């Protein structure tokens, strides 16, 4: 019986202790909550501190992947102009940044070998004409039984050889852009015309007037930027998030930081072991004025979006590991700001998705920027500073 009474007494003491601890914890929590007291400021103080108040609303929060890359064009949209034969630059007709059309003459080359080649063609052509007449005569004589077979065979062989030379020389002249029909009319060319093989813009000129250029030397580079795209390097961990058709915001890394938009149109199938990345290509929207192939870009690929209650990062303050926003109410010329605890769900750029137990109508007006100024004012009140 005594043992039973002792157990009951011990249980009563334990429950009393627990109740006290619960009460103490509640009072401690209340004290912690009370420590985040409201702040009162005048209109003038609010303006001076730059505090902005507005309505909280549902916002489309976009998740994105940050990547880097550079601008590029398809292989068929780039061309390098090289001479077919060595020569001196007689004239340059374009300048860097100039738009050119396919077939447009961009420069002229001259060299004595050009004249010699046309002379050789004339000589071979005249020799071919002579041998053709001689072959016709030998054929007629052979048919009439008065000609020698060996003369016929020799003339036929020489005609075939010279005809081959004429064809080869004509092909060389054609590669140089010289018309053989014009040569037959007595109009020789004293300079080679170099033409643009594509529509585009002159990106680079590597020669100057009077300079000697050897065959296949890169004289100019032309690019058609209408088909420009961004080649981005996406890290392995982010590749599963990327899909064709996703929107991309790009910023060109140069003086004025030009911004543009585009869409993912191709995801590479080759993994780059040295950088742990996969190439993702983005077709740019709109005009590409001022953009140059090879420029580096920073990009954000939008991978998902959801409508949620979100605030600016300037609207949230951190106190003892907890997050708060301030609701705002105005009475006359005075503002009343009350801290409200929230939970951060997701952060993207300068927006933060939040959760709170407070009803939506109580959060109709909040401090959208300058919350840290209010926190400073609150701490002044706590310490009694002026």
C-alpha cells in the first residue's frame, strides 16, 4: 500500500514538473515572439529610409540553370576567302563589318603568272584550231586513198593532246573566275576577282593592298549571322533538366552587356570528359546586330515554372535563424510595421517563395524593400538607442 502511494505521489510530482517546463517553454516562446515588436515610423522617416510598401500577390516563379557558352554559326554560314593562285592584292573593295551578298567582288589580285596562263590558253587554242583543220584534211586524203596513214595517226594524236591541254587550261581559268569566252573575243583579264561565296558580313580582313598572298592563304572571313546560335556548356548534373523548346535568357559578355532571348533547339549526345559538360544549342530570337561569332555569353535556361506566393529578397530579414516579413498599416501620417514569421520554400534570382500561417488578407500590404532598415530600427528600440 505504501508502495502504491509512493508511486502516485511520484507521478503527481512528475506531472507538475512537466507542466512547469511546458509553461516555461511557452513563456520563453512568447518572450521570443514579443522580442520582435512592431515598428512605428513617420511618413518622412519611411521616405528617408527608402521603404517601399505594396501588395503581396501570386507570382510565376521560374526555376533556371545558369550556364556559360559562346556565339557560333552553322558551318555553311561561315566562309574563308582564299586565292586559287599566288598574287599581289591590287584592290580591296570591302571593309570589316560590311554586309556582302553571294557572288559580290570583294578584292582583286594581279600577278604575271595570270597573264602567262591566259597566253598559254591562247597558244593551246590556236594550236588546237590548226590541228583540227589538219586532221580534217588528213581524214579526207585518207578516205580518197592519197594520204599516208602515219600522218593521219600523228595528227590525230597531237589534236587529242592539245585538246586536253585546252580543257585543263580552261578549267584553271574558270577556277580563277576568268571567262574563256571573253578571252576568245580578245578580252584578257589583268586581275583576278575574288568573290564572296555566301551572303553575310565581313568579320575579318587579314591582308592589305600590295601584299603578296600565297595560294590558299586566308584573306578574309565572312559570316552569316542570321543563323547565329549560342553553344552552351551544361554540367552533367543539370542535363536531365534541359528539354528542347525551353526559353533561354542570354547576356553577352562584353562592354554593354547586350541581352537577348532564344530557345533550346538541340541537346548534344557527346559528353565532354575534360569539362564534365554537354553542349546545348540555343537559336537566338530577333535581330543580331552587333553580335560577333565567338563572343562569350552567360545564360539562364528556364527549366520549370510554378505560380506561388513570392516576395523580393529585400522584403525578408533573418533573426535567430528565422525568416520574417513586415506587414504595413498606415494611420494618419504614421506607419505601423509588424513582423510576421514566414518559411522560405524556394529562391530564384531576387524572388523568394514563402509559406505562412497568416491569412492572405492580413498580408495584403507588406514591406517590399527596406526590411533591414526596419530591423535596424527595431534593434534601436530594444537597446534604447536614438
